[in-house]
């Protein structure tokens, strides 16, 4: 424990500035009397942040990729980092955007991807959003019907439902 400041006896607040974001700091306060110093208050610990983290990440697999949507951080956000990983892999920076939406068109079908977002502020990177996972799939044609004819078989099927358009 190190003394960081002394304030007048009628002051009941203090701003500790110039700290490193995302580093935990713990504080306690004592009172100084003519007779001596009091015992310490409770200990209060907190981590300063560069800004509000984005929140409520929602990830949805769709036609040909995976769409992400989240709620903005604070007003002073410079941009957002999008991190992605497959199961049992470390997250990697996928992209950077100034928007609060992103479409991951590089995702391979039928593999579940997990994502989280951070915000970049003038003083550093925020804490992450929640992690959310999804995948997209190549849908098969539906309702195959075969009809026999004289020396031929005629096949008919329905368009795939839910996946990318045929030929995309």
C-alpha cells in the first residue's frame, strides 16, 4: 500500500488520473486526526476502461455467410475489431469496421464460427462483447420426384430453401 494523495478533511472524493486502462487498481482510505490515523476503510477495486464495450452481439448464419449485429459502444469509438474462431481454436482478428454490422462472407459452410467484438478508443481497446456462434449451410434441393416414361426417366425437384441462390 502506497499513499497516493492527501485531501482536506471536508473533501470526500478524489480522481486518480493517468492510469493504465484494463489494469486493476485497489484503494482504501484512512482519516487523519490530531490523535493519529484511523484504520483503513474497506478495499474497493476497479478496472479503468477506455470506453464502453459494444454489447448484445447477435450472430446469424444466412445465405452465403454469417451476419453480425451489435450495439455501439460510447460516442468516442474510432472503430470496431471483429474476432472469430472455430471450436478449440484461439480467436483471430477477422476484420475492422466503423459500422455496427458485418457480414462474414469468408466463413466456410457447415462449420460453426464464434465471434466477439471490441471497440477501439483513443486510449485503447475496450473489453469484448458477449461471444455468439453460428454457421451457414448449403441447402439441398427439395422434393425430388422421378417419373418413368418409355425409355426415359424425368426428374423434377424444388429450389433449395434457406441457402444461397443456385449459381451464387
